[in-house]
C-alpha cells in the first residue's frame, strides 16, 4: 500500500512539474538523466536508444531516433524519411575545400588574415601548427605535398613564365647556297668614251657576277615576327573553391 502511494506521489509530481529527473531531484529539462559520478562513470551510464536490424518503413513523428545495428549509425525520422546521423571528428590542422565564403563550425577561411583576429583557442591551435603572424592565403593557389624543397606552410611558384633564349631549342637556321645570282657593286658612273677620235659621255653601272658557290650570308626574319614578347600561362583548367583549416571555436 505504501509503494502504491509513493508511486502515485511520484506520478503526480511529474505531471505537476511536466519534467522527469533520473539521477537528479531537480530536473532541468523534460527528461533530465544524470549519472551519480560524472568524473568516474560506470558502464551503465548513458541512454540506450532502441536498436533495430532494419529501419522501420516509416516513423510516427519527426525526431524519432533508432540505432541501426547493420551500419552502426543512429537514424532520425524527419517526418517523411530516415536519415543517418554520421558522426565525424575533426582534428586541428585538417584542411578542406568548400563553397562557403566565411568561417563556420570551427573551420577558418585561409585568407591570409592576422592570426590575432581569431579566438584565443584558435590562435593557440594555429601556433601549435606552426602558423606565424598570418594565416596562409590559399587565394589563387593550389596545394602540393611538402618535401625537402617545399617546406610545410610555405608558398611558391608562378602562374605564368617567360621563356628565355637559353630555354629555346638549339636549332641553327640555314639557307640554301644553290642558284646563280648577281650582286651589284659600286654606284652609277659616268664613262667618257672615245670612239674614232670623238668623245661621248655614257652613264651606267658596274656589275659583278659571283658563282653559286660563293660564300655569303642571308639575314632571316625574327622568329616571333618582331612582336613584343608575352608571358606563357601555365594555368591548368580549374574549379575555384575556398580553402579552410580546422582550428576549433
């Protein structure tokens, strides 16, 4: 009889407060479950969510939660279908790409800003990773693996290059020596002729012919047509995204 009275008293108290406490006499939520010693919990600490080997065809209401043993994931019913609650742990220094344009959920945009503009926790994480006064700036840059010639957290390279003369192919431009031709020499002259005692003034020019085997050189046109030299682009086809580093909140 005493047990029944006690149970009725507990139920009346719960209905009156609309809050239930397990492990606490002062519940702070609709259902407040606590362990006796949080610093040293026993193996029975926590709440056991109902386990299923296959998902139900549907749920009764949005927010319904089950644990699917075949995937070892929690699934929540959103009112029309079940979706898995994948848990993922990030470590300080993890890097990702994304369409987001600002910091979010501990992910910090790599935009070269001052490290001092971050929270104290983020600054400490950045310092531990070897980041100096400024965050790395990933704008218009790709990522390559660190190596003996590429130190971690350093930048380098160029988006364009200029080809120097000593980088051109070692090709000698030649012309054929075949074909007889004439080279002019001297300037037009006035020649005084004496024919049968009579003097005549005749103008003309002196010409000399050479053989096809004569040594001579031909001048070639500029290889690039004489235009102003331009830089050569080395940009691969790309999709532009923002880069983020995880530094926590």
